[in-house]
C-alpha cells in the first residue's frame, strides 16, 4: 500500500533529553556542522581514509559507497546526512564482524540520517554471504561497545525511505539492532532472519528508543523457542509505532508480529498486524510492557498455542478502538491453546475500550487421535471492559468484567479502505455503528479520527473498533429514491 505522510510529530526520547542536559551542564562538547555524504556507487568497498571528511574509496577517485559514507559519518563529529540514489540496490558483501563498519553490517556509532528515495532504494544485507545483519545502531557516540556511559551523547539515527532486507544474525536484530535512539520512517523491513536457539527481533531488535512510522515490517523470521521473542520486532525500551503494517512474520517462539519485555511503554497507533504466526501470540506477545494499542487492527494471525491475535503474559495491555478478528489459536491442532483473539494470563492486566473482538477461533481436539474441530473463540482469561465493546463468542474460559455486548460484528474483508494500512470496514447493520459513545485514547483524550484518518464521530457516537463508517445513509440500509 502507498505510504502516507505521518500525522504524528516525533516524540522526543528520554535518552536524548538526558544527553542534552548532561552536555549543557558539563560543557563537554560542541558539535560540528553536519556534513552530507552523497553515495554514488553500489559496490561494497570501505573508505580509504575514514575521518578526513571525504567519502571516497581511494584518494582522489570520487567514488562514495554506502559503507564509506557510514565510516566517514561515524568519524565526523555531528549529526551527518547520507543520501542514497533512487531505484538502486546496495548489496553488502564484506564478510566478517566488527564494530567499525569495515566488515559485515553497517555499524553506526555517531548520529546520522540515511535518506533513500522510497521502497526501490534497497539496502540488502546479503546475510547468506556476510553472516551479519544490515544496520547496527550503537549506544554512545564516544563508545562503540554496549556500555551505556554516554558521556558525550547517545547515538541518534534516522532511516528513511529505504527497503532493508536479507540480513541474518544469530541472536538479535536480523535486519536492524538498535541500542541508541532510532527513528524509522517510510521503510520496508523484510526478509530478515535470526538463526540462534534464543532470539529476539528477526526484523528489528530495539532495547533503547524506537519510533517506527509509516512503514512495513514483513516476512521476517526467528528460530529458537521458549524465551525467543518478536519475529517482526522485539522491543525492550521506549517504543512508538504509527501507520505501520506487520505482515507475514513468523516466530518459532513468541510474538509473530512483535514481542515486548520489561516495563517500558509501548504505544501503537493506526497500525495493522495481519498474517503473522508464532508458537504463542501470533500477532503480539506482551511479557511485561505497558502496551497501548489505539485505532489498530489485529487480523488473520495464528498461534500454535494460545493467543492467536494477542497473548498477554505480564504487564498491562490496553486496547482503544481496536479491531481483533479472524485470528486462530492452536492452529497446528496439537497444543490445545485457546483465546483465538486474545489471551490474558492471571499475572497480566488487559483493558478493552470501545473495541471489537469477534470472529476469532481455535482448533479443538477432543481426544488424542481425533480430528480437530474448528470452534469460535474470541478470548481466554479475564478482561476489564469500559465504554462499549463488541464480542461474538464468550466461552467458559473467558470473563469480561464491564461494558460489552455479544453479537455478530458484521465486518468486511481486510483490505485497502483508505489510509496507510488495511482495515475491516463495518457493514450495514453492524451493532458497532454509533455504539462507542465518546471514544478516547489511553490518556482520556477524544479520538478525532479512525485508523484511516476519517473523522470521528460520523453519527451520534463513535463506531466501535478501528473503522468509522462515513456513509451513514447507506449504513442504515436506506436507499434514496431515483
């Protein structure tokens, strides 16, 4: 689907604020003016003299490669810019592993913005050859290792208008590993993989600060089981996602679309999780974060165990005008998991607000050797409900405390209904129409638009779920005379 310009301003990260305060107070450094390096070659050759301010592979040849530009930006004090060409693939080919961008992945140890010209500007990690990921965002400007003593400042990086693909790593970040402060905008993160026994983040691994907007995270994979998390995205730090589609990611462990850990905030708006799969939590797996989904769709995901759409093991999970439909638990018919739509464990808090959880199912096996039976199943565990919520099936293993109705949702197929991510339209006669009252987000602020950007409300109240039906005349089955 076409990218849309972001409707959300970038939220400043905690690390950047702390770094700025430290610099101002201690007078440690004055950054030089940013330099722009324009890449004009697709070969994967390093810079001849990193730090001399000239991006070229040999003295005087004027050939500036992506690897050479990254090396110069790392050596040059200040937030530099690297510009890539449209309709061009940059294939990494240097075998080896270091933290200087000389071999393997592109290590970023100083603040930089890398601008492509859209999806046809491709950075291919060629992991089958290099044995490495594509980008590695370091923590500190003055320290290329993993320590967080950022006395000069945290690395602040932006990746924009790129396809980042075919990276391979063992344990973390098949496409991108981030331990700095990273913004990804209008990018495709696809076809990256992790091969180790314990893995996190097939597409993206972020343990500090990540802002992900107007992007696609697709067809990334993780091996390993047990504590492995997040085929598309793993986050253990501050996370903001908007206008992004997570599609076709597969985790051998937990969290096909993404998995989260620790107690950091994770905010997701106007995004879709579809066609992802995992052992637990086909779409999303929350293992301790404060996760808030607003105006988003969780559809067509599957889990071999419980929680086809969302699996909440710990922390807090809150859904505000979210549509959860057509997800499946126990998809392999072997593990007996329930909660086709959502699963909440006893140690977790799960809030539903003006959301649809309907049309989900699981494969039920009566006895060993019997063929599996498909049963409707929207939820498993205990949920707190407020405002108005719509469910189709509440089985004995699900308890909804608070405002909800039980009825067929009457949803259209997942498709492009406008906006930057696919949605399920409400059909005529849906009980979700105008039934959501005054829809609000996690801080109680009114939602002025739905997932597509259509104004809310269109009638006497907001529609329940991620989609606001604009054509109220035809929604009421009224046909004007001709």
